[in-house]
């Protein structure tokens, strides 16, 4: 599993760069003179420009493999960060964030498809997805505080340059390390859109209602990423914001370390994760007087259950085929949610708590996506795995 180690390394670096920017982008935009409404659009445009990238990545990864898209994404994102270090106006930051959203849209489908292709056993795939979650979380534990610390000591410009060169260096390493696995991503005819629930060459088309899961979860997460830095004090609270995001990631690390969880149904785990996130958002919006740090830690624990389960659920629903397209559509849903979340939060935060909106969205999700019916499948690998009936 040498390739799995390197994929985890590449994902760790990419996630480190991404999460290191969360506590500093809002203060940076404020330092350029941006208003909160503009900041909401700036964060949202990053996500909406994921859409064309996701659309290209899905078909491209299935047809050409993951390697070229992974390398392109890492190096291009690094170059954009180098340019971002020299912006002097909010509109320049908006343009660069939109470009960054496009190039990074190729990374997740490429990495997840290649990672899932390393094994055809469902339990092993679940472990690989859990490993992806662990790398994501480990990076997000240290990177927000590290990004805030770098800005406090060296300023915004040097911080963005350092993060940019880190991504470029990682992309250059990937040129020599990453190789596509032959035959891991079979191509299907694209002449017509298959009917939902039907099986084509082993590939089951996923009913659209399941894409509400990444859509609403990403919307709630986008609300958090917009509101938390402002709640912490903007420019004056950069370090506090970094600590808060690290607490969120520490909570996720706790549940990601519970490796026995991957043996349970991915739908059950996803449902439990959504419910936990909803309760955490409600505690932040209500008069429960729960400390913010405790709510964020519990929210992180819920995310640690949810995100690996969501990846395993989509693998199971698709039959393990055309994973580039599957993860591309999942990324598109998350991009739409991450766009809508901060944009709406910027408009309504003076009327009522954006956290309460996140709570409502997650509760609607629990009602909208009904339980799955399962039937037992003959044992494969080390145990029985349920087959999803949609």
C-alpha cells in the first residue's frame, strides 16, 4: 500500500494549506477593506467555481486516470497562492479565490477515486476512506492555529507565499510518485443518462435525493466557516479563530480514531453524524449556555463520524464503479452547499443566528433522505457487508 501512503501525504499537505487559510481569509479581506457581505460572496465564489472543475474532473478521472488532475490541482493552487500574497484590493482576492476554487475541484475526485481503487473489498475500502478522514483531520488540527500564528509573526504576504511553495513542492513530488492503476476505473457509454436505481455494467446510478446529504452538510459547514471568524472578533481574534478550528478538528480526530465504526452501516453512521452536527449548531444558536469550545468539539466528533460514512455510502450505492464520476457529483453537491452557506449567512446574520439556519437545514436533511433497506450479501473478505437497495 505504498501508493496509499503517498496519497495520504498529498492529501495531508493539501488539507493543511486549505485549513490554514480558514482563520486568516476573513481578517485578510477585512484588512483590504471588504464588508461582511462581500466576504460571504468571496467565500461562496470559491465553492461555486468548483462546479465546472468537478464536472470536468468526474469524466476526466474515469477516462484518463487521476494522476494528471492531481498534479495540475496541486501546482496550480500553489501558484495562485503566490499571487494572492500580493493583492491590494478585495476584488483581486475575489478573482483569485474563484480561480483557486476551480483548480482545487480536481483534487478530491482524483484522490478519492485512486484511493478507492486500491481495494475491491468493501471493508478495506471503508478503512481507506477512514484513513482519508484521519489525514484530513490531522491536517486541520494543526493548520488553523499554524496559519494564525504565521500571520501574527510574519504577516499575510509571507504566509500565503509559504503555503503556495508548499503546494508546488508537493505537486512536483507527485509527478514522480503517483501512477494510475490500470483498469481501476471502467468507462461507460455516455450516449444516454441511465435511469436512477438501474445497473449498467456493474454501475448503479445513485438516486438524486442522496446528493442532498453532501449539499446540506456543506451548506451548514460553510455557515460555520463564515460566522466563526466574525464571532471571534475578525482581525483582533485571529488566534482565537485558529484555536476554535483546531478544537473542531480535535473532536473529529477522536471519532476517526474509533476504527471499529467502519463495520457499521454507512447510512446509520451518516445519520448519527448529521444528528450530532444539528444538535451542536442548535447549542451554539440557543440559550443553552454551552461553552462554544464544547459545542465545536462535539461538532467535530460528529463530522468525524459523518464524512468517512458519506464516502463509503456513495461507494456502496454506486457498486464501486466509475468512482471518478461518483465523487465528482458528490463534490459538486458540496460545492453548491459551500457556496450557498456563507452567502446566505452574510445576508441574514443581522436578523437571526446563522447557526440556527444550519440546524434547520440538517434537521430537514434527516427527514428528506429516508432510511435505506438492506439485504445481506454473501461474505467477502473478512466479513459480511450489506448491499444497499435504493
